[in-house]
């Protein structure tokens, strides 16, 4: 595989022999061959072939920072939608407040948003999230934008270069959750600029040299830069 | 109104040969709110398929703690046939929903999503024979578009017997006045049969011939499916080059 091309593969497409290659994430092996299991981009690291999905639900991994929306306040916990196949549980012990039994709705209610961390994922995919970490809080104000979780690494860029650029030109506060939810707060024209940049990233997610093109776009449209 | 003959000089009513398919057009990712979607035109059939999920299965008792369940819903619009069809599920559409669910369940890697359900909605806007094949083919593209992990991309096509001759992909008159109809769905990579139904009578030899012809046609449809999926990302392909 050449370096310059990102190859789009579809499910059941044969990627190679199981002998010289190892089957990584997003692939399965059958009769000595490696096949892709979903629509994605083929990625080779050493002899490991893996397929990075282009679309699909967020696959929660413990330690990920996500933006969740409260579905329900229960007696001693909340149900949080983190865009995964299953709702996640936020127990009162994992919240930074002293919550009395049955008094959960006073702190977080249906429709509120939180910046949370995935605490655990068990084998039956029961999810737990926590608010007990640095910089985790209930979100007040701003806007939440949803993108496909697979393009989150593109939005952040190498060592955060892309998101740093967007923040610099738009003068917005931005947080990108691993689950594809992006929280933006700032002046209206700044938010417009962020949306413009993210739309460009979304439509050209699988091409190279995106950071430079987005920076150019931001330069064109930005009014003043700090 | 029954036509006198369904095959004249080796040509069928719409001018096709026995091995020719009707015109097929597939477009992926057409619905904004669905996780994955597909619009398919197969001759006079017009079908939308939408996929939602994987998401937590409701009601709770339908959940399987080890794997996801697949809920396909096949529905015909009231205006899809010549006489108005009474809306809502009837015996026929409940059956088709069931067989399509089971066909799709076989190719989806359901064990990755315990307790979840994958919901597939198949809406037939215009019907002209072979809607279950069209529906399943569209559903498969919609599943890929939704990023759902799959072993294979299922594909369906029918064969049948008209005027004593075995032909592939029956049209409306051929279906109504023909002698047999054999819709099948296969997993093209392995050749595994996912769905097979038969209406009418075929001898063993005719059945074998019809089966082989249908499998061969499935291969052709499969190519169109794959092209449609890649087409969606074609614009970005060009940017790279």
C-alpha cells in the first residue's frame, strides 16, 4: 500500500493473507484470509492490518472524555446518552456533589449536558461514566454540535494542531468529545467560523494535508487574529 | 389482462432475454436522520431503506444478553400498487419482515453488540414484482452505510418460470401469470443462502437451473451495490489523487 492514498474498504473485502499480516481492529479472519468488517479506511501498522470505520456509533473506551446528555434522573444515579449503542450510568458517587437519595434531579435533570469521562465498560457493554476528574463539569451555555465519531481524530489533528488553529482563528472555547459531540462557546461569527471549518473537515476527512487547507480557509474568513 | 404469451421469439415482454436483469439504480446515504440509508430503483420498484442503531433494544424482554437482535420492517406504501393497499402490516408484510430480519441477522456481527437491536425500515414506494429482493438489497447497502460490522453484504435476486422457460428477475406480468417464482438471497463471498422462498411449481432440473441463474444474477447486483457504496465516498477519493 502506498503512503499517499487512504484506501476505502467495504465489509467482506479481502485485505490480505493471515500469514504475512495480522488481523487488527475492524477485521476478521476466515480460512486464512483477513476481511474488513465495516466500511472504513485501511490502515497498516507494521504487519497489522486494521480498518478505521468511516461511520457508525461511538465505541466507548474507558478513559475517553465525552459529552453526555442526561436522559433520566433516577434515585441514586443518572442515565446519560453518550452516543454509544447503550445509555451510560452516572452514579451519585461519581458526581462531585453531595446528593441526597432521590434528590438527583436538583443537580442534573433530563436534557442537561455534562462533560464526563468513561469510567468502565464491562463485557456485556454496561457503561459507567464519571464526573470525578479534572475539568469535568455540567455544561452551562454554548452549543453542542454532533459529528461522526470517526472524524474526531481529524478535528483534533496531529498533537492538537487542527483544533488549536480553529481556536486561534475563531476565538471560541471548544471541547471535542471522543463520542463526536463538540461543545462550542463564543461570539456568533466565531461559531460560524468553527462550523465552516468542521464542515470542511467532515467532507474531506479522508484526504491528506487537511490542516493546511483548513488553516487557509480560516485565514480567509477570520476577521482578526489574536 | 393476461398477455397471450410472455415470451415472443426468445424475448420477454419488456425485451429482455432470459438472463437479463431489469435496470437497477442504487444510491447510498440519502436520508439525513437515519444512521444509514439507501434508495434503490429496480425496474419499476422504488424502495427506501433506513437503518437505525445499534441501539438498546426495547422492550427489555426482547434483548439478548449475548448478541444484538435485528428488527427489519418491510412496509408497502398504500399507493405502491395499482389498487390501493390497506395501510399497516398484513400477513404478507409480516412474513417478509421476518425472513429479511433472519437473512440480515446471519451476516451482521451481532455478538459485538449485546442487548442491542439493529432496526431496518424498508419502505416500498412503488412495487412491480420482486420487492422483497429489492428491499433486502437496499437494506444491505443501508447497513453498510450505517457502519455496522458485517461478514458479508447480502444480495437478493429472483428467478422463475414463465411459458415453461426458466428466466431471471421476473417482471410484473411474468410474476402474475408465470408458473413459478423463486426469490433467493445469498452472501456473495461465501455463497451461503440467506433466504429462499418458492411460489408455484418447478421440477428438480428447473429448480437447479433457476437457482444457478439467480445466484449468477445476485453476483451482478452485488457489483452494483458495492459501486453504490464506494460512490458515496468518490468525491473524496478524487481529492486524494
